[in-house]
C-alpha cells in the first residue's frame, strides 16, 4: 500500500511537469493576440491605435521560444514501479503549441512589414499618376497634338475634355492634401520597419527578397514623391488660384440670383 501511494505520488509529479504548460492549448491564440495589442498598444494624437512597441513583441517571442526549449528538455519516458510512461506524444504536442505561440507574434510582425510596404507603394503609385495629370490651362500644345491641326472637334467633345481637365486639378489638389496628411507618419515608418526585419532575422526568420528590396528603396521613392508634389504645387499655383476665384464668383452669382428671386 505504501509503495503504491509512493508510485502514485511520483506519477503526479511527472504529470505536473507537463500540466504547467496547459495554458498553451487552453488559451485561444487570437484572443491572446488581441488582448496583447489592446493592453500594450498606444493611442495616437489623432485618436487611432498604434501597435505595441517592438520590444514588447521581442519579449513575447523570447518567452515562448524559452517555453519551447523547456518543453524539449522534458523527459520522454519514465518508469515508476511497474508503470512505464511514454510521454513522447505529449511532449511533441506541447512543442507544437509553443511553436504556434511563437508564430503568432512573428507572423504579426511579418505581416506588418509586408502590409505597410504594400500600402505605401500603392499610395505612391496612385499619387504619382495623379500628379502627372494635365489640367485645364496647361494642355494647349498637347491638345493640338492629340486632335491634329485639321481635325474638327465638336463643342460637346471640347466641353467634355475641359470638364475632365478641370476635375484633374481637383484630383491633384486632393492628392497633395493626402500626401501632406500622411507625411509625418510616413517619414517615421522606415527605421521601425527595418528594425522589425532585423529582429525577425535574429529569430531566424527571413523576409521575402522582393519585400526587402522594396523596403530598401521606399524612403528614396517617398522623398521623390514629396519633391514632385512641391514642384507640381508650384506649377499649378496660378491655375489653382484662378479656379478658386472662379468658384467664388460662381458662388457669389448664385447668391445674388437667390436674393433676386426672394425679392
């Protein structure tokens, strides 16, 4: 009886070595990530949420890598009295769960780098195309080349083209506004992204070569876009002012007509 109780106690001790890791499968991964982002993240001046600092991610990744190492050192078998315990499947399962937790945080960082670069390049491509649009008042030569010297263009076609060119001016103005709005945030994004790539590399995770190349060129291209915006703003300053004056004149005319109708 005494021997039996002693064996039972040893079995419980052996089980406890594995039971202390039960949080690995009891805690929902995505819930844990959302809690981490909420608790460790910060609120920016504009009211939007920012991700936790990179150091917090490093801490979590290091923690679960340490857990994985600890699990791998657990005994695979144990003989207690007449009972032989095979814990290999349990140890393998725990190792898999520990790897899932590591992946949870490393994958988030990978996706952040990829998505940030992808979004920036999409914005820059669209902005570059918009800034290159021709507007009413600067396309006389282009228009002649397009239609030819002897082509007859209907008034309706001219009005349509002029409307498109006038719209282009407003599109460019909106584009320049969007560039200015995101300038501070974008200026500060490159170094943190490079640091993230470095941290991932330290954990043995390599980013796609295409993403690394885009990241390497991103700051140069962003500076080029800002310079292009400033040049375009200077080119269109007089046309923009004329359009604003014309808009005010139309608004004044509409107001006068309203007053006349009311009298």
